[in-house]
C-alpha cells in the first residue's frame, strides 16, 4: 500500500493488544470502556491475541488501518462504514 501522505510504500503488519481494539470518539481515562453503538470494533479476541491489520509509513510516522474486512471466502467482502 502506498502512503497517502508521502507516496512511499508502507509496511504491512498488525496492531496487537491484550484487549479488543476499538475506535471511539470518547477520550476514556477509565480502566474499562463501555462500548457504545457508534464505536468501531477493529478486532475481536476469538481465542487468540486481539489484532487488526495495519500499514506503517516509516517516513511520516503514521499507521493506517483499513477496516474493510473479508468475512469469508464464500460471502465476499463487507465494509463497516
């Protein structure tokens, strides 16, 4: 994937966490987060380490996450938007 800021090739990898990875507009300072309907869940722990695919640009120090996910080979691609 090309970096949209610098046009350089980005490195594919994964964001990993000991908990689910969720994008929320709330700036939580509490230990536990109560999920809301407009939260975007980027990972789900299904017996393994919660993770989501991401791309890193070494030049501009940005990480991009494409949250369009392939659910299964038979069902095709679905995007959460």
